[in-house]
């Protein structure tokens, strides 16, 4: 079945809601399509030394003109095995990942080297189409268990920047109105127009009958990026901005009534913006000649009003130059930024295909904070997750202080070494044995050298300092390993 439609902020054209005639479904011969079967396995967020039960996914891929297969990043993420399958189920072949981009939700696959792909070469290929317009008709493709292809006609109703997989990363997508059938191979689907690939369906809302489709602009950028055999990923300017709608704020900034602009609230160190000379407090007026209004939109020649970040992430490549017009101290100034990949964040937005670091000492469980850990608190995680950890996510600049990652005490296993500490959890670690904790490696190194006969771990709340007897904690560690714990630590 389809993955649930992810939550997102509506960033562009409003969705037009209205009735449509009866959906157009047709069983037809498909070109350039095959099934993708994946087995995935993730780590337990709360107990990172454990793997969750394997899961299977089934979707469709589009065979490109170079013979590689395009699908969503979600299909290939955390995969332990991937295979291609013919529509009738008569042929399968193991597959491998050429490149995957979790942020844009795209993956390029190919049969494993040396595998027989003759049956794939007989299925035909799909070239990539140009951009679509509002009200354009498109076809969404599915395969039934018996191998019949189903074509559902849909209509492009709006264009937005959406986050379809990795949280907080927004890319150009079409919202397509179509009444989809419940059919096999429906986890992710190709979308065509005039016999060419228009995009990849990333999610479907059966209630509203709306599909989110990754636009061809993003597909092309992804494929251009990996053409040289390296996957650099989509670029970033490296700034945080604030809207300038408030009249008093605009007056304080010295902005005229006819001026737009976004207030630069943060510049990431070592980013393209930082190296260009952009500073906190500047007002961003134009990007590559496109005027940015007070709400952060610009007029795109193809799609109309879009959020300005598309000029960076959806229109540029790493290494491209970006012309910026800013206002600083009431005067306009020209800057030039070179687009780069975003620098490492203190708190990673995702952990796909990565084993999360952890360390256990005497029953104290330490982890490096990441967004998936917070999201595991449920649908209302933004209010239910620990406040200190949420504050670190929302205001990382207040916690960086030379850190590479934010280490926290996630839980305490009740042992003879942790008596009195069993209610302590989800608190940020600042020091261990007098050494500053900058990441999990630094914590592990510090815990090899107890001071004055004790381990001391400083945290940012009561009891502020946790003390461990080295001999008792070593005995507990040995007992935990005997009880089945696979390892006491996993360092990055």
C-alpha cells in the first residue's frame, strides 16, 4: 500500500479542492517499468544496540535510457536486500544502489554486476519529460499481481516545495489529483506524461486523493549530480531566515514599503553564505536577480510563486555561484556565494543506513541526539519529547560550543552501580572526568581515566554530576555482556 502522506508546511500555491469525474483506470501495456522488492531493517531508537524486525517493501521503478532504474530514496533506505522483478513474476535479479539522496527522496539502482539483465533490456526505457503546468493531465502507473499494468489519469493541481521523506528538507513537487486503486506494487510509482517520465510518486493521501510527485526538475538535478560517478548531494546556502511582514520590524530594518526581503537570523560557519561575507542581521533582497518578497517567495518563470530556497536547492549544483543582493546598515550591497553541501549539523536530521552510536557504562546509556530519536515520542513529539532536547534541536547555536555532536544520557539501567540514578534520563552531557564531551568518541576516551577513584559525568540538570565507582561499573559491564548485550559501545 501507499506510505502515509507526510506532514509539511504548505509553502506555495494553495491546493484546489473540488470534485472530479470518475477516475480513469485502464489496463494497458507498460513501457519502462519493473517491480522493486526491498528488505529493510532499522535500529531501535531507544535501544540502539538492537535491530528492529525486518520489513518488506514493494514498489515500481522507472527504467531510464541508460538502463539504470530510478525510484524513491525511501524504497532503498535501510535496505539489506534489493531485487528487481518482472511484471509477471517470472524473472528476478539482485540489485544494488548506485546513488541515494534521502533529502530529495530519490535513488538510482542497477542490477548487480554480472547479473543477467536481458529481460530488463526488453522492457523499454523512459526519457524524462519537461516541467508540467497546472491542470496538465498525467498518468500514474501500477502493476497488478497478474502483471497487468494499470494507468490512472490524474491532474496537476498545485506546485509546492514539500518534504516527502527526510524531515525538514523541501524540494519541488507536484500535487496530483487522482483516485488511485489499491493494487500491488504501490509503495512508490512512476508518473508519466506523453509517454515520458514526469516524476516519481512519493506518497498518496487516499482521503483527499492527492499524490505528491517529485518534479522532473529535481530528477534531472539528481541525475546530473551523479553523472561523474560521485554523489555530492543538493547544495545549501547555509542560512536561517525570518520573514519581514511585521511593520515595526520592517521599520527597524529600514525597509521601504515596496521592498521585500528576508532577515538573516543565522549564518552557518564554513557555509557558502559564511564564506561570501553574509552576516546575521543582513536582509536578503534578491537571489540571482530574483526579488524575494517579505514572505520568502519569488516569481519563478515556469511555476509562478515559489519559496526562494528552490533557487538554491532545486536550481543549483554544488560549486555554482549565486549572486546575492543584501541590505546591511540601510545600504544595498552585492555578494557572491559559492554553493556547498550543508556543513555537518550538531543534530542530524536523519540516520538512514547508519548504525547509531551509543555507549553503556555501568548501566548508564549514552547516545548522540538525532531528530529520529525525538520523533519516536509520537505524533505530538514536538510537545511530548524532553524539553531540553527539543530546545537543542530548535536552537542548535546555543549548544554548539565546539561540539561535533550532542551527547546525552538517554536512560539508566537499574544496576548495583547506578543506585539512586534510575529516574535520570534524557539529559545533556557536558563533561566526563573533567574533560569536555564533544561527541561519543570523546566520552569514551574520557571514561578510560577516572579521577580521584571515581567516574564523574556532568549533566545539565539535577543531579548535575553523576558518580560511578569504576570497579563496580566494570563488573556491571561484564554482567551486561554475559546477559546478551552485543557490545558496550558503538563509536562513529
